[in-house]
C-alpha cells in the first residue's frame, strides 16, 4: 500500500510538471515537494522558476540549498535586485556584515545592491535600516583596495583568510595597526581590512564606526579585536589567545622556578602542580556555567588560577610565611559550614528547575579534588619552609577555599 502511494505521488508530480509552464506553477510544485521532504527533487523546479525571473526562486536556491559562496551570492543578489527583502539582508551579510573574506567582501556592490532593491521595491524595509545604510556608505567610501596587489606585496594567501577562519582578516587589521610587516601604521589600510572581516554584525558595525573615524581623522590607533567582540564565539577566541600568551609566560616562569628549586629532586613541586591542574580544571568547569559565555569563562578561569598558583609557589620559595586567622580545627569547621550552605543553595536551584554545571554533584566533585590539591601544596610549601608548622599551611589554604566558596 505504501509503495502504491509513493508511485501515485510521483505520477501526480510528473503530471503536474507536464503542464506547469508559469512561474507560479513551478514554485507551487517546488513547495509541494519541499513540504513532502523531497528537497532535492524541488531544486530543478526552483531553478526553472529562477530562470524565468522569480525573485523567490532565486532566494530559495541560496537559502535552502548548500551552494558555493559565489553561486549563493549570485542568487541572493538577483533576488535582491528584484526587491526581495530577505534576499537583500542575506546578500548584505555575504558581501559585508558576515563576509570575513578578503576576496568576497565587496562594500561597493553591497551599497549598489541596496539601492537597486529599494528602487525595485520602495516599500522594502530592513531591520535598523538607517544604521545599516550608514555603515554601507562608510564601507563603500574608500578607493579600490586592490586585493591582488596587497596580497602579493605582503605575501598573504587570501584563501587562508576565508570565512572558516575566525577573525582571520581582523587579525591582519590588528597587525597593520601596529606596523610589523605592513610598515608605518596606515589608518586607511586598517579600515579596509576591518570592513572585509565582518563575522558578527553588531561587532562589525562598532569596529567599522571606530576605524572609519580614525581614517577620516588620519589618526593612528591600535585596533584590538578584544575591544569589539560580544558573541560567545568571539569571547572564546579572545580567551584562547589570552591563554596562549599566558601559557608562554607560565613556561618561562616554570623554568625560573624549577631553577630555584634545584630541579625538584623529590617531585613535591610536580605533585602540587599536577594536583592544582586537576582542581583548577574541575573548578573552572563548575564555574563556567552554560550558554554562549561558558567556553570563554572556562578558559579565563583556568588561565587566572594557573597564573595564581605559580605566583603563590614563587612567593613560598622566596620565603613567604602564611598568617591564617584561625587555627586549623576552626578553619575546617568554617569551611565545612560554608560548603554545606553552598550545597543547599545549589540543591534549591535544582528544585526551582535550574539545571547546569553549577549542581551539587559537580561541587562535590570539585571539593574532592581540592583535598589532594591542599595536601600536595602543603607538602611542597612545608618542604621549602620547614620552620612553619604544617598546620599553618593547611589552615591558610583552608581559609582561601572558604572565601572562594562564599563568593561562588
């Protein structure tokens, strides 16, 4: 029975197709096939309608199918020139606001396309159109950039600066604003690179406005991606760059610290380092939360805590003496009270329907890793300052953990 229904459906489609000659009929066939989940079978019908001048068909070909970038832009542009609002928005993204490409970004074409779309459909309106038009005009103002000459002069492979690489073009803008291989910083060069590196529209608009003002005033100002990112992906990108720089600094710090330790023959420092890394990662995962910021928060938390651990270890090696406010027994009691309070609050969040990384189970996992971290650090600290009673190190580390829990 099911096979018969499929055959009848195909026959009906073929029969319909035999008489379909108008754009509206071809679009109707394409939509029926899409509704039935037969997207690929619908594509030729959209193509036929597009060839006959259907703006909607051009839009659907780019919007509903995976096409090469140039072909996608071609269909969006064709539909936009006929006054299709959705196609215009997508074309502007491809050509400018999300271009992220030295070659595909085309600010002048974007502005021309906007004018053509409005002429074809005066009632067409874009979201925040006034601001959009202002940005389009700014970006189209510089003289021709000359991508081929630019890439040849500085040995840049434009294919490696395409849309899959996060902020690849903006990283060139950063470099150009500082000089480097580009020589004396040129505000116009920085602006030309910024307008070709769009990835998130809100970030792009702010970066364009700032670098446009600098260009018009012939003012040299360092361009920093970190100043403009607001998306989760952008923040994670910046956090990862920060961590890369911090990792190099930590490596140098580790080299100096190991030299001070005389090579750590008993392995106490390495044990403390390993325990700290396990605790830091678990704590960062717990603290990062969910949502678009979680990746960046995790990286920043790990970076800050790893740096703090090395700084603390260096202080101890230089003779630091802890001064806890409470004896160990009382410090332990206060920690336990604070810990139990935190568990109750997290359990209440679960009862209220909140779910996420900040759960009682995850806090318990973090606390279980803090104990070997505390003990390994105490072994290391005490070995370098044996005149300090071991209980003072334990009480001091316990008070630090209590303050952390109280702030979480």
